[in-house]
C-alpha cells in the first residue's frame, strides 16, 4: 500500500492524466494487482513457512520458465536455442546460488512455490500488455494500489496497526524505515522493470531479472560476511553467462 501511494504521488506530480483508465482495461489491472503481485506474495511467504528457504527461492525463480512459455503463446516470441540455453543457465545458476535443499518438501509447499513463480511471471506478461496503452508509471501505480487494497482482505488494517503499535522502539523511526523499504524495494525496482518491458521482450526481461539472487549473494558476502561457496560462485558465473547470451547481437525475437 505504501508503494502504491508513492507511485500515485509520482503520477500526480508528473502526469495527472495518467490516472485515466479505460473501463475495459480494469480487468487487466485487477490481474496485475491481484493475480500477479498479491498472489505471488501470498504464495511465496506461505511457501517459506512450509519449505526450506532455499527451496522456496528456487521455486520462485521458475518464473522465467513460465514467462518464456507464455510469451511464446501470447506475444509469439521465438523460442530460440540461445534463449533456451540462457534460460537453463539462469535457472541452474539460481539453484546453485540459493543452495538447494531437498529436505522437508511437502506437496502443498511445492504447489505454493510454483504458484509464486507463476504469479511473479504474470507481471511480465500482463505488464507488457498494459504498456501498449499506458505509461510505466500508470501501470505500476494501479498495480500496487490494487494489490494494497487486496491485501487488506488478507491482513485487516486493524491487525496491521496493532502490530505496528506493539512494535518496540520509536514508531516514527519504524514508519520511516517502512517508507524507505517501500521506496527502495518496490517503487524503484518495479518502475525500472516496467520501463524495461517497453523495449525488451518479456521472456528476455524475466531471464535478465534472475540477477536478483546473484546480487543477494554478493550483498550477503560483502555486508553480512556470509561465505561464498564454490557452488554459489559457479551459480553466479552461470547467471552472468545467461545475461551475456541474451545481450549478444542477433535478430529480433518476434516471430
């Protein structure tokens, strides 16, 4: 909800006319907010509660597979050998960086993990469709406002406020931290990714986004002094190799 309010403020300052939506496009934005962002978030955190964290993270990064397959059906993006190779390298790299742990996998956890990957991937597909008629800022604003409103039915605002008031320490400092978190982890990355979808095919963008676990591993090593194992280093190299393959000079990916 905080991210949605940030987006709305930016849209109000930059282009107030961007709030206009066609009635027939409302289901598209409901899909972005509820079927993508809210659904992916609920599935992912539910999967974390049932599975080892590394396993949940790996299942989340099945999203490029979903996006690549759906892009071939919806946008007729070509499933070239190079793209499939990059997809395999990226997913393999994510597995190695996350440190796969096969213990304690339940069927429900597996389905929730795969659901998180599907919901995460739907943002690329539905976002690319919405960008045909709306600006990236309009798309992200309505996506997060709708997701925020939907989350109120999952976690009622009264319960959220009670948790906030019960938190130890300065409430002002906590509010500032929450606002900064919304800005840094939602507003900036999702606006950047949505703008990227204007010029990069959805399947390619989804694979490029697998640099996220790479960055997390590097931050863990540099900031939290977590050890980089030989397997995680190999995973980083595989992800980088996928990025290089996707950015090689070549023909258009449209059929």
